[in-house]
C-alpha cells in the first residue's frame, strides 16, 4: 500500500474536542509517532498489571480450564492475557492506524458537564480522526479487535476457539476500550481532587518527575508529541 503522507494542514475541530490533548491546530502523527504510541504501551506497568489481573480472574472463575491450576496454570493464563493485550496494541495503535491513516490517540474532551464527557468517551470506540483531523469511523480499533481475537485462536485452548468465541472476545475488547476511555477522561479530575487532601510530604513526592512519569504510564499512554501552540510554525514534515 503506497504511503501517502497528508500535508500538515489546520483542520477545524468541534469545541468539545479542544481539550488538553487536542489544542488547535491539530497535528497528525507520522508512522514513527504511531510506533512510539505502540511502544510505550508495550512497557507500560498498566499493561503487565492488567494481564496479571485478567489471568487471576480467569483462574478464579475457571476460565481456560485446560490450562490447569496452580502457578503453572496461572502462568499460561498470564501469557495468553499478555499476548492478547500486546497484539491488540500492535494492530490498534500502530498497524491499522498507519494503513488507514487514522489517529490512535484518545483525545480528551474539555466539556465541563459530566454526561457529555461520558458520552464523548464512549463514542470514541466508534469514532476517531484521520491524519488531517477529520472525524471518521474508528476502523482501526474495530479491525484490531477482530484481528487480535482471531490471532488468539493460535494459542488459546481448543475449546475456546472458533467464530463465536472470536467475536465474543472482539466485543469484550471493545468494551474494555470504552472503560479505559472513561478512566482517561476522568482520572485527571479525580487525581486533582484527591491531591487537595493529601499531606504536603506526599504532594512533594508526587511532584517528582520520575513519579509523574510512572503515574502517566499506569493510567495508560496517550500520544505525545504535544500539538504546537496556535500561531507557532509547525515542525518540519518527516520524509518516509
């Protein structure tokens, strides 16, 4: 597929999308930027913690019973959960966004009302932006859910394979994305309220750049680089 890198044009965006991570003018991500989004996700502590939680829940509820019990069974479940997460990130944050010229980021709303923000966060499962900032169906996310769920048939137990199981996993993946969008949308507000009541010693510790970096990774990577401020010249276009 030919690489048609779009020009860095300024595209108007609706007011509810001019949040802290979507300042005008909109700056699209190049291939290398999208790869960085995927790469950051692969080593995020949230990625490993989420896989550990999913594996423990599956073992506690009898999921993937062919894997057995004990630490050996847990290890197999953990490997399967981590593979699910990493493959979903590769397809949904890098491969399909590059092929389809879509933005893999979650860009927060700046609405002051709770209900519109909830609706916005949930809608991002179905809606995204192309590389010039225009709205379009989130094909990258939907295709990545199907692709990663299909790939899981190569390492899941035989009784958990097949079309029905694949589609169920894809639907579950989209639901998990909706939940994560809500967390990304509201966590900064929750965090600010929590910090108001923290002791000064804890507040000083959290101001440490290393602590802030870890916190950002745990919440889940969004996508630097930051868009330039209005009026500033855009950075030079990468050549691919």
